[in-house]
């Protein structure tokens, strides 16, 4: 399982990030200051670090100097939105830089992008009795292969990698069909219908009114 370290001194923000990362299927560890993060990195391995800039004891930029030789990708979080700070964050070796306040959905999207860039996404992911093998482009349900079109496969993958998270229509269109699409298009809805039929997905694949779709674990 992908392990993500969150270094954020505001507990409410840290808890929100942890909750949503866990819902999306990631393992998450949280610490609240830079020195504790440095100590933890001596003994534990992580696939990604979400790092606040303004930290007690050792700030994010200082900690980044320690992290860089390890080759672990980093996404900076900060309340500082000046060009100088953004440039410092990116030139220090971070993969991305997000300014607070931010939408959790956007953070999850950036996490996925960075993990894909580093080839650290899980190759096989499961949801109930459905298994998706991204390397071989194969989907099985209860052990039997299900034939999907390339776009249906992409749609299922983004839903499974963001399970329990509402995905807005605009984001799905941009990731799968690119930025050029009509807001009136029913293409997405038709693909959702086909996935429901082929994979026998009922209440688990929810339509979120005036928003998008969510693949949801059974309670």
C-alpha cells in the first residue's frame, strides 16, 4: 500500500488530509513538526510527503534539504502565496506547491499525478470483487475478466483510485477526454451507465446531484 507522510502543524488540516487520503485507499502517517518528521524518516519509508512550510523547530524548506537526497517526492502546503515563496518551494526540489486554503479534491488529484510521475501507483487495485490491473489493462469481477473500452477502463480507474471521494464532472472530463468538451455532453453519463451494467454496480456508484459521481464502499 502507498504510504504518505503528512507534516502539518495545524491538527484540523492534518486530520482532514489524513481522513481523505485514507478514504482514497492510502496509508497515512501524520506528524506536527519538522524535527519529528526528520526522526521518522530515519526509520520508516514513504512514497510521498505532504509538507507544510511554516513548521515549528524545523521549517519545511529546511526539512526539504534533508529529504532531497532520499528521492521522495514532496508536495508543499503553505499559506504564503508570493512568487518568491512558490519559486523557493519548487526550486528546492518539490514536485508541487499548494496554497491554503485548498480543496481536498484538488490535493488528491495532485497526489495521484505525482505518484504516477514516480511510477508509485498501485498496479492492482480492488473494490469489492472488482480488480483493476493498470499495467495489463485488465479488469476482473469475481475472478472473471470483463471487457471494457479504453475510456471505460480510464473512468473505472479514476473512480477506484478516488473511492469515497466525489469526483466533479469537469475533473473527470479533463482527465479522460481533455479540456475540450461541452458542458452539455452526455458522454460521461453514458459511460457510467455502461460501467454499472457491465460490473453490476448499483448503489456503490453514486450520482451526486449537480456535481458528479462517487464510488463508495458499503457501510
